[in-house]
C-alpha cells in the first residue's frame, strides 16, 4: 500500500508541474500580445539637458540658448533593438525616404526622440505585412512631422516658440499643460493649423511638413534665416490647405508647380523671399477655382504675366510688385472682373495701359509704378467707378488727362509723377474725394486751377518740377481745413505770396523754391503753427525774414538761400532753437552764426 501511495503522489506531482508550466506559457503569450496591442503608455519625462555638440543641437549649430526646456534626442547607433524599435525604424524609413537613418539629420533626430524621449511612448499597430491605418499610426506620423520640423527649422532656438516636444501637441484649454506654440488642432487631435511668426527659425523647411495632411492653414513668416526651397511635397500631399503663407523668410529656388494644384487654396502668400524663375500660370487655370489672394511681391520672379489665365480665377487681390516680370499688360486683364486690387509696380513691363482695364468694374486700387510703360492714359478709365487709388509714377506715360477721368468720383490718390505728361490741369477738380495728388516731374503747363483748392478732402498737392505759370490763386485758402503739404517747387510761378496762404493752418510742408516769386515773406506765415519745413530758395524775395516765422514751434528746416533777403535770421541763434537753416549768410545785415549752410554765388552745391 505504501508503494501504491508513493506512486500516486509522484503522479499527482508530475501532473501539477505540467499544469504550472502550461499556465506560465499562457501567461507569457498573453503578456506579449498585450504589449503588441498597447498604444500609449505615459512615462516619466526625462530631465532635459542643453545641447553639448553640433550633432545634438536642434538647429544644427552650436551655441544655442542655455537653460532651454526643449529636450534633445538621445544618442543612438542607428541600429535600434527590440520589436517596437524595429517597427518604428522601418515605418519612418518609408516616410522619410531613408533620411531617418542618416545620422545627424533632422529626420534621424526626430526618430530618436520618438523612440527614446517622447513621453507618449507610442507603439505602432502592425498586422504582419504592413502598418494598420489607424488613429495611432496617423498620430505617430503627425508627431514625426512636427519633430522633424523642430530639428530642421530650429523651432525651439532662443525660446521664442515654446512647448514643442513636451507632451501632447494638441492639448486643449482646460487640460493639463499647454499646446505647442503655433499649433492648433481639431477635436480629433489632428493638426489643422501651424502658424510661426517671427519665431527665430533657422534652417530649412523639411519635406516631412507635408505629412500634416489635415492642415488647412500653414503660415510661416518673418524668419529671415529660414532658407532653402519650398518642398514640392506640400502641393502633392497637403490637399486640405486653404491658406499658405511662407513670406518674410529667405526661401529660394522656383515656386513648385505642385503648389498651384492645391484646389482649395483661397490665400497664397510667398512674398519677401528670394524666389526665382517663372510662375506656372497654366497650372493655376486648371486647379485654382477658389483662389482670392495671390501675393508674390519682393522676389526675383520673371517671365510674362498671363492675364488670360488669371482671368479664369476668382482673384480679388493680385500683388506681383518688385520682381522682374516682363512683357505687356494685354487686353485680357479686363477679363479679371472680380479683381479689386492690382499691384504690378517695380517690374519690367512694357507697352501702354490697355483700354481693357476699363472693364475692371470692381477695382479699387491699381499700382503700376516703375515699369517701362508708355503711351497715353486709356479713355476707358472713367468707367472705373470704384477706383480709389491709381498710381503709375516713374514711367514714360505721355499726353494729358482723358475727359472721362472727371467721372472718377471715388478716387482718393492719383500719382502720375515722373512721367512725360503735358497739357493743362483740367478735369481734376471733379474728383471730389481726392486726398493725394502727385504730378511732379512732368510737363504740365498753364496756371493752377483755382477750383483745385476747393476739393473738400485735399491733403497733399505735389505739382513740383513742371512748367506751371501765373500766381498762387487766392482760392488757396479754401483748402485750409485739409491741406497738409503744398509742393510747388521748380515751376515758373511768379508774383507775391498771397496772404490767403496764411490761412492753411494745418500746413506742415511748404515748398515754393525755384520759381520767380518776389516781394517779402508775409509776416502772417507765422500763423502756420504746424509748419515743419519751408523751402523758399531760388526766388526774388526781399526784406527781413519775419521773426515770428522762425519762432514757429514745430519748424525744423528752412531754406531761403539765393534770394535778396537782408536780415532777421541771426536772432534765431540767440534763441538756441537748433533750426536747420540754409541762407546767404554774407548778404544778411546781421549774418547768421548758426546756419547749417551758408551759401554764396560761388558755391555750386547750394
């Protein structure tokens, strides 16, 4: 019996041991499966340390700010171990075209941060052959894109942009901590906007920025040390973009034609960079059905402007100033009927202004300065009923004002300075809202129309360097409530200064030099309490300069040389006013001990 009992106990022990082994195997398998399906496990945030070498610096340069709170990537050999590390390595290899394995690259640093320093510790779901397209996968891709931007663009340099690589990029109001500066997310945790303004960015825009496929607004502006080219991937992958603003940086190269394939774009601003080459206008005609604002000024873009293509878009604002665009402004510009603002100044455009421009029924502002335009103003301009600003200075436009211009009742600014225009100043007094009139350096003749000063809102009248004759009309006093600047220099005006001019109590600048005025400077000029500059040189003024004039509180510059004045200037020296005065010191009875410049007939520089 004892032998039977002993054999029985051994059998039970063996069975129990087998059961324990089976239970252990099941537990191990269960735990491994749990680890594979794990998504996000918060861990303690590692204590950040400032970069100690160029390779570890987010900007790729030494000397970053000490005491920074932004974590730097852990050093790795590039050969991660463990199942999670291998999967992530393979996943990022495909996303970055192999760049994530290039030691020291922004993609490599972003990968290391995700592997070892990201407190969210995300695990990728993997089905055996590919990565499952889940929210976790998309979130991982999103954080990789942002981390690559961080290292490629030096986002954390100088502490201007804060919060990046710390916790959740999409923290909402009320949750612990703060969202990453310049990052905005929707309710699903997808980045919908990135805005980095004057963020001290240094480096380049990485292609991985295009992995943020849900972004609608991408604004990166005013970072003069941000260089390189605009990634063409933006146009290929960021299909939801409505606003793209990459301006005020130092981006170079050509504008990728893929950018114009973004069919939801309403706003595109690439101004103030160093972009070169021609614009792919034809691509716009196929895809840009929503674009309202196209802003490309201050670059080095060239080639013709294809207005017939732009006419197929709903543009409201077109800004192409300060580039090297050439060719003609053809008649098809008149087909851009939705256009409200047109800026083509400082280019190399040639030819005349087409009559078709009169079809721009909604236009409010046109600027054509500093091109090579010639010919006369189109007679159709009177059709621009909503025009408020028209400027075409520094061209070779000739002829006079077409009669139809009297119909421009909304016009506030008219600038045709430095052209070859001629004739009389007719039709202008009908523009009842005119505030700024700049016609200097032309060939206008005749007298100044009295009705010109009766314009109810006139603030600046700039008629210098023409061939105007006659006297300053007494009606000048009609502009006393509005006129701030009166420029009549270098004409053939004559006679005495009318006392009515003294009624312009808002006047700040009075330029009447280089004419044939005579008589004395009226004492009543001392009532111009806002006067800052008086240029009266090269005339035939006589007598003393009124002391009340020189004692005006805001007066800073006085030019009275090359006249026949006899005195009244040296008293200013005793007052210690510090006026900048140019005068014929040797011809004044009391001289001028404090004049900035003493002129004489032998001094050609005066």
